[in-house]
C-alpha cells in the first residue's frame, strides 16, 4: 500500500512538500505570507515531535521506489458535552499536499478517501478541513469530494 504512517526518515521529503504548500499560500495571499523559498508550517524538530503524537498522525504516499509523493496531516479532535453542543469526535485534515510533479494522478483523491475511512474507523462524526477561498484548485478538489462549506470566516482588510 502506498499510504503509510510517516517516519523520521521522511522528514526531508515532508519539508519539501510543506514548502510547496507555503508557496501556494504566498501566491494566493501575499498580504499575509512572506515571500521566501524556505517557508514552512513546521520545523524539522516540530515534525519529529508530531510523529510521536498519536492524536496527530501524519501519513505519506510513497511510490514503488519509496519516493514520497504526498502527505496527509490529520488531527483527531474531541469536544466535550456542553449546555449548547453535543460531544463530538472530528477528524481534521490539517494538511494534504501532492507534490507538483505528481499531480493529476488521483493521489489526492486516494489520500482523501484514506482520511475518510480513517475517520470512520476512529468513530468520528465528521471530517473537516480549512481551505483558502483563493486557492481555487484545492477548493474545486474538495468540492468534487463532496465537501460543503460549514462556516464562512470573513474579513475586511483595512
């Protein structure tokens, strides 16, 4: 199976994918993100720590030669019972990235379907994620997967 839990040896490949994501974020929101070739959501040290956290599993998609073509960062979230809401277990897709050179091969769809099955296996009520509205490719991808907006975060730039 090409999808497996990430290991420490995968960190350099994961960092390259995180840089690609950062570049997309910079392109769609240069007012929020710095222009840099080495931007990343997590440092190597943070990635090492995340690999040990069972509530935040990281999966990778590897080809037959073991090259990492994509990653999937997940977060299991549980909310407690409150006077206004029911307790709920959610799987949050924190990051899904397919390497630029591997796009168009349905790898993203495989990862999404893997996350969906994982959420069901973990007893989650739902699967959620955030996507920038200006990231039209990602937005269209998730809509094709059947996701619908849950809430809208709005802003007015001053």
